[in-house]
């Protein structure tokens, strides 16, 4: 029993001491009235001290520019709501466009989870169900405690294991885990999130956000 506990502690320590990358498919509706869904792929980088959530589209463009030191053909993401936060924290910084303004907004998004008894498999991982209320919606999550990381896509975190699937009750937003990998070093997102085409995001509050959105 002691050996098993020690082994689990070693695994947890190893996972949390390096950068782990998780890929997700997101199906979502920009317009809730529309019957059509958009599909895009996103990355969650769980680093020793931080979590970064951003589009695979921008990652590919950024990688090409870093490799070739030149501009690449740019494809704009349809869901530009990127997130950064410290590990094991509900304090998020969201990077997004409000009209033509590149902005960021800070928020505390604490979630109270109810863990359910239902289990299923996602790939090789056994996952367990949980629910929470967030952003005026009820969310259903599936997390794996065999991945000892209390994080997930977008702002979702705080469960005793990595969230591998999450969707709202109307399924306007549906994240599904695809694969994961370990990174040799933490990937720098300075040209994806912290700056955009060299532009530093404007720090705004909710009142300023709604004012900018009205100008779109």
C-alpha cells in the first residue's frame, strides 16, 4: 500500500513538473438560433506554473513564422477567446477582440462542482461525470483522475483530474479531448496571446467591454 502511494506521488510530481499539451475539438454555435455548428481545434498547455488555452490555427501560424522568420498565410479563428491563468487558480485573463480592439479582461471564475457516479471511457481514459453552473448555463464535464491535473479547456478547472469532455445543457459549446503529449519546454505564447501582430491588448472592465461590443 505504501509503495502504491509513493508511486502515485511520483507520477503526480512528474506530470506537474513539466509542460503537458492537450488537444480538443470544439463544436460551437456563434448564433444560438442557427442550426449549424462550427468546428475548431484548441490547445491547452498545462505548464508547471501556468495554463494557456488557444486555437490550433494560431499555434500553426506562429510556429511557421518562428521557423521561417516570415509571415504565413493567416487564417482567423472563429472563437478568439484565449485564456491564461496560474495553475490551480480560478483567476483568468481572457484575450479577445471587441470590434477591432484587441483586449484582455481579468475575472475570477470560481466553480462549485458536483461529482456524479456515472463513468465511461474517452479513448484509453476512464472518466467520471460532474456538473456545475457557470455563465448562466449548466455544464456537464467528464474528468479523469488518472491524469492528476486539476485543469481543463477554456476557464474550466477545479476537478480532481483533467477535464476531457465538457458541454453545456443545450450543447451550444462542446469540448472533446483528442490527444495529449509532453513538451520538452514550455511553448512561448507571446505572439499568440500576450501580443497580437505586435499589439499589446487593452485591459478593460465589463462596462468597457459592453461599450466596445455595441460599436461592432
